[in-house]
C-alpha cells in the first residue's frame, strides 16, 4: 500500500511539473502574428534584436544540396534557412522559444529543410558578429526599424527573457568568445597567464555524455584549455565559471586537469604553425586588455 501511495504521489508530482513547464512555455510564447512576421524574414530581425539584448551568439542555419560535409564550404554555395541566437553550450533562443540544439534541429530545422525539398542535404550552423552577419548572402538583410520593433516585443516578454541564462563575467563579444573556444583556447589561456598570472591547464576528458561520445579529442583526452583561479573556478573566453560547467559545454562528464597537457599543446602549435599561434596570442591579448582587465 505504501509503495502504491508513493508511486501515485510521484506520478502526480511529475504531472504537475510537466503542467508547470507547459504553463511557463505558454507565458513565454510570442503572439502568433509576431512569430509569422519574424519567420517571413527568416527570423533575422528577431535574432539581431535578441543578440543585442542578451549578448549571446548570432548564428545562421545554412543548407547544402550535398550530404557530404565540407567545413570549408563557402556560404555562397549554401542556402540560408533561419537565423537564431544560441548560448555557449546547447541552448537555442528562437522565436518559438528556448530549446536544446537537438530539439531545435529536430522540430524546426529538419521540417524546414523537408519543406524546401532539401531534406537529403547537409546543415551547417555558423556564428557571426552583427556586422559579419550583414556581409552574408542572407535571403533578407536585417532592417533597423524591424529590429527596434522586435526589441520592444522581446523586452515586454519577461518570461521569455527569464528563461535565457545570463552570460558569465567578464564577457568578450560573443563571436570572439566563440572563436577562442575551438582551436584557439590554448593561446587564449596563455594570454591570460601573461596578463593575469593565472595558471593554464588542459581539460582531459575521461568520459562523455552519450550525445557527445563522437567528440574529437587528442589521444591524451585533451579537449580544452582554461586558467584556474585561486578559488578553484576556471576561466576561458566565455568568462569565469565552475570547471564542471565548462567541461559540460563539451559534453564531458568526467575529467581531470593537467598543466603539462596544456604546455604540450602550446609547444605543438608553436612548432607546427608558429605564425598562426602568434597572431592568435596577440589577438587574445588585445581582447583581454579591452574587455577583461
């Protein structure tokens, strides 16, 4: 009897939680006429307005006719599909709400691709600064009057804004933070060491969550470089955060840190591409002086 009672209570609590989440989503929803207006223009004005308000990352979903993935493919060979804003992990902030990247892709991007009869093609998601976005071959370019109206609608939707996490401090421009997340994290950590005296370490993945098991990493398990604060917090180009939070962005659920792993990566970069490494180090130093110190 007790077991049945507690199972019933647990089921009721789960139903209430789901109902609560549904109500929150309803409250955070924009008016259908606004959604229709924004989607008519591939959500570009909404996305620019939201990026200005939140400081998060402007991204464009592009479609290719080929299923073969070519990271170097240029946007003039791709078809723009939708513009959205994303955080530094897996959340997407869209006119239809806040979703995980996986849910957003499944419920929005793939149906749009099917509608365009390009379901057999590949999808590329790329990030931009606001200025960089205007240089892309979008179907519709941002319109300042429309951005202003979108900003006003977003500012009035308190529940939607409350569902978007704030960026960690200190904060670089989102596109530059993204650039120094993948491939340039080591020179950024070195620049932090030179300018702040903090100790850089390499993040060594021991285990990934199921969705990230195919993540590329070095044979040592190295995936990222950060600096460590005296209080144990870590910092990379996205700001100061618990090390577990930074690891989670890469899908890492078990990890260790190693100063030697970071030094090894820096040595390899200096040996294989010293000019590129030096340029990245210099740019990181300038960004840190401008936005961090």
